[in-house]
């Protein structure tokens, strides 16, 4: 026993510390917070964690997360969205980010990662062939390749471009440039170069 | 349904976001992390949360957290510790901090907070009377009043001093001064004043 910490307390601290971005100090702070507050709070979190897996599936069409039993997902079957425009993203969190803009009314395709030779992630690990099949089957006019503006994201977009060569679909990338609220003085060379290149008429 | 997020995902995001220091962005990052990793990880966290309450109690003597069924707690019954010296702290986390120094071999008393008129926390909300009874009953020679060096912590220590007036027990406070690794130039006036006042012979 470490400094008289009861095992259940230690166990929760360890489980919290396994989460990304949560160090041992935050883990113990969260644990002692839950010991202080109403028992409801830790039980609700416990139940929510249990339900996370039992209550969700991956959509068989776009591979975004969907409620259990809802396949294809609500976004894939939403009649208010066009099927001609599909936004291709790395992760389900990217879908959230794009939905928050309220500017996109097409459908999605989640690759579940990006190509990364360093981490051993190849094309067969991503939902790429499923995307190719969708392009052929669903009459998609444009794919917005919204993978991240990183080495891996760019490599994935270039791979998709080659893989879809000869198919009658327009491929686009999200614009690159200065972020809103950014400071020119502190902008990195790559971003500034691309902001110059993509400059628009005033 | 918010942007096609399945209810179980939303529920977990909300439960995480209720924790202190975890905002909506971190909550969704943690949730999507758990969706990606092995199901074991969320189930282990779920179980640990459930066990937190069923597996722990507050020690009836020192009010630190103890394993269920272990009362008084392991620290209170450890024969290698002296009962003459008791360290009085605000929270169970403070016990951890002091134990980490490896320098203290007495017992503890956890008040579960500090006096705060602003937050409506009065003496009756803290384990103060229980401490007074311990001083009378256990032959305690010295109480280290290790409440925080804050307004509330100081007020609590002063209240305890008045409350214990006339009892044959030595009361001490932790030393105030420059923290290790601190920078004199950036030290606040109060800390520097107390460092000067408490200066020691070289």
C-alpha cells in the first residue's frame, strides 16, 4: 500500500492516468474530487463509460460513429443533405469540427487515420477501398479531401488522388492560409507561404 | 441529436465535462480516444469508478480515506508512527503530498476544507470538534496546523489556535519562505517578506 492509499482509490487514479493528456497529478485530483462530490457523479460517469461501447457502432457506409442499431447513420440518411458532395476526414472528431461550422451539407467518409510509414499505418489500415467503392456506386461528384494539413494528412490526400485516378470525381482540399485571430509575425513559414500563394482579390 | 452524435457518446462527453479542469474539448477528445482504443480501457475505468464509493470509507478517527472495512485506517494503526505528533490538513490530497516527502512519521487529521465565510463554510462544516476530542483523548503533544498558506487556511489555523486555548498541546505551522527552484525576482511580496522574517543562520 502506497502511503496508505486504499486500493480502490489507487485503481481509479491509474485508470484516469491512462487517458491521453492526463498525468498522475490530474488523475489524483479527479479521483479525490469524485470522493468529495455526490456518489451520483462517479456512478453516472461509470454508466456512461459502460454504455459507450454497447450503445455505439461504426456506420457501415461512412464509418462515422452511430447509435447502436442505426446503420447507415443519421448523417448518411439525412434527406436534407446532398449525396453528391462527400467530405473525407481522418477521425470522427473531424466530423464534429466541420459540423460546427454549419457550412457543410454533404455527407462524410471517415478514414480512421492517415498514412504513416513511421507508425506502420498503410492504405489497408484505412477505409480507402470502401471510399473507392462509394465513389463508383453513389454518384459522388466531389470529394473534399479534408485530411489534416500535416505530412501524414497530405500523403494520404496524395495517395487518394492517385488511387482515384481516372474516376469521374472532382477532388478538392481545404484552403490553407492564416488562421482567424492569428498573428502574421508569429506565423510559420509554410503557412505564410501558402497564404501568399492563395491570396485573393480584395 | 447534435450534429449526428449518438446519445451514448454525448452522454460520456457531458459526464467528463462535469469534472473539474476538463472543458468540452478535452471531454470530446477523451471520449473519442476511448472509442478508438480497446473496449477494456473504458470498462476498466467504468469499474474503477463504481468501486470508488463501494470500496472506500472515511476513517472514523482521522477522516482520511480508508479501504472499506478498515476503520481506523492503516495510517492511524501503523505501529511505526508516533501518536504524539498529528498533522492537521484540509484535504486527503494533502496527506499524499506530505507522505511523499517521507519526512513525517506521525498521524493525520483531515478537516475536509477550510473556513470560508464567502463560501459559507463555518467551523461546524469541518472536522474541528473531532480534532479537539482527539487532543484530549490521545495524549497528542504537537499539532502541525498544515492548512494551506491562503487566507482561508490561515483563518482556519487561527480559529484552531483559539479553540484549543488552554489545552496542553504545542501548535506549529509549516515554514513559509522561498520555494525550491523559485526565482527571487518573481517572488511575491508576501512570500519574500516571510522569507526575510524567517531567515536562518548559515
